[in-house]
């Protein structure tokens, strides 16, 4: 695979050697259970505490807010279902304590139709099984949820708002501090899925009650994620058992992957400002070259407020699948959108929610650059795409 250009880091970023090296002692010699009170448990317990503190520092939050999970999907489930049910349990308890004086539990959730499946399916579960209601705020055609639209959607019975920080398919970045503040003004909890923002956008000072991350987007191995949920917010756990992770997620902790995650996140954060500026310039040139070279191509998502490594297009005059195949032949790997739903040939729910015709949405191609991309590689990607497009245009003409 040497020489191939990998432009699908939104699906998985290359694993960092430092993350693996940091994890290795806890996969090999230091095998003890971090809950054990004897000598063998001590090292893993300290490593876990340290990893939690390091993640909290990057997020500008407290170590007690951090729950390690199996990935982004579980983190989203825990944040959304955990906080919604936690608030309900709390208000029931209050009602029992002070009969007649407490407002009925809030059971309305606000989200948007362009969220990741992990968010949408968690909300759907709450509506189907627990009788919550939901409002999906319609985003603008570039994927932006405006403050006005959010304010209009919040009701007196809204318990939680969940809006993504950076969209995985179209790269659009939300103004989380403003949206979180609006939710708080109405006493509503705010969650943001920051899986695609990590390593590219600031993760601290956002003002969210809960923020979720996945390790394999920042250079940790797959199978680790984080739900950072303020410790004072009641959370109903999804996994029950021995009470690990402050009772929020039972089960023996994956010490090695927690350490790998902390290491990868710290490195991604240390490189972030420099990488974002450099990659944004390469990405902008790539977008301009593609739009100039491919007849009918258009950018999806916001031209300005987007993650610096993200370029996504529809190619209505060709076929997205054909573009990808031709690029594969030329040594460039991209993707047709999200890799997060298994075996789906359907048009993207994100693009159709933005008003793009289902047939056109099926021609979408997403390029997400690694932080290591060079100017020369960026130019090569543009050239290859131009070559692929001209071969296909001849074929489709
Ligand atoms: C925005 C977003 N949220 C959640 C997830 C799910 O994360 P995981 O694959 O770790 O379960 C992804 C995966 O790509 C994602 O892009």
C-alpha cells in the first residue's frame, strides 16, 4: 500500500506509535485489575487515573467528568440516554420528597436530522421505549443550525439538546458555545458529539454539559471513546455491574486503551493549531481545483465553517462510486460519505435532510485529509481527481 494516498481519516486516522507504546505495558506486564487493592492492581489503577486527568486537561474539564467507553457510539448513547433518564429519575425522586411542589419531568429532546446515527438512534430509543418526544431542528442548506432555530425548538419540557460539533459527512462546524448557552438559558442540558472535531477544533471552553469522543479519529486504536459528562449531572448508566467509572459504566476498565487514548489526544491537541492552518490551505486548494475541473461538481456543507481537513462533493454528472473506483486505480482512497452505518446503499440521511435530491446524494464523495498531508500530496490528489473526472466524463458523455 506504499505510495497510496489515504484521504479517509474521518473513518479512521492512522494509529500513533506513541499511543501503542504507552499502551503496551498494560497489555503485557502490568496486567492487574485496576480495582484490585493489591500490588498488581496499583500500577493499572494509577495509569487509569493519570489517563483520565490527561483527557480532562485537554477538555478543560474535571477528571471526575470523564467516563471511558468502547467508542463514540457508546459515548453518545451514554450521554444522551444517560442524561435524559438521569434527569427523569432525579425529578421522580424530588417529587417523592416534596409531593405536589415539583414540576413534571421534562421529556422532550432537541436534535437535528443531520446528526450521526449514534445520536439519532439514541434519541429514537428514548422516544420508542421511554415515551420522550423529539424535535429535529431543520438546519440551513450548509448544515448550520442557527441560534434562532434552536431557540424556537426548545420547549418548557425540553430536557436535553444534542447537536454535533463537526458533521462527519459534510464537515460543517457548529457554534457550540452559543448553542450551549441558549440551552442553558432555558435550563436545558446540552450534549455535543465532538468525534470529528478532535484534533482539528478547540475542545475546551465549549460550555457543553456533555461532550463525546472516539479514539480512532485521533490516532488511538479502535474500541475506546470518552463521554465527558459534568459530574454533577445525574446519569442513568447503560451498563450495570460493579460500579466502575463512578458508577456510570460498569465493567473492568480497558486500561491499555485508556492510556493510548490519553496519549493520542494529547498529541493531537499539541499539533492541532499548526496542523489545522497547514491542512486547511492544502484542502482549500484541493476544493478549488476539483470545482474547476469536474463539470457539475458542487461542495456539500459550509465553504467556511468546516473542519480544516474535510472536503465533500456531489458529482451529479458522473457517479460517486465511479469516481471512487477510478481514484482507487490511481492510488487515492476516499469514501462515499459516512463509514459509520453498515452496508447501507441508501442516499445519505444528512444530504437528503439538506434538500439534496436522493439520486444526486448518491454521487457524494468525501475526502478527509490526514494531519501529515504535504503540499505535494495535496496537489497529487487534485491531479488524480481531475484525471479520474476527465476519464469518467468521456465515458459518461
Ligand atoms: C460524528 C461521529 N459520531 C460518532 C461516531 C461513532 O464512533 P464509533 O465508531 O467509535 O462508535 C462517529 C464515527 O465515525 C462519528 O463520525
